C-alpha cells in the first residue's frame, strides 16, 4: 500500500466506484482510480488514507477471477 502516488496528485485522479455498490450506504465502498501505469484502490470511507496499486494486467486478472466466483 502507498500513501501517495507516482501517477500524479490525488486531486487529479478520477475515483470510481462500482454500479453494484450497496446504495443503502454509499460511503461503504472500495473505489478505483485508473492511471496509465496502475490501478489505484482505496477505501471510500478514508479517501486520504492508504492506497493499493496494481498493474493494469493484475487488475484485469483480479476482475476476471472475481467475476468467475
């Protein structure tokens, strides 16, 4: 996990959350910010907190695995 990003300032990132997120508690979600070099992942309840960075290939493999389950 990282506390910053080499992909640019946090304010420049466009954070997205799944359309499948539970609408009864919209802040209880994981968000992603795609960049050319990495997919950044954060807890929406702590937007300034730690972030996990994955390569685009690792993210694609994770999404395929999660969808298969």
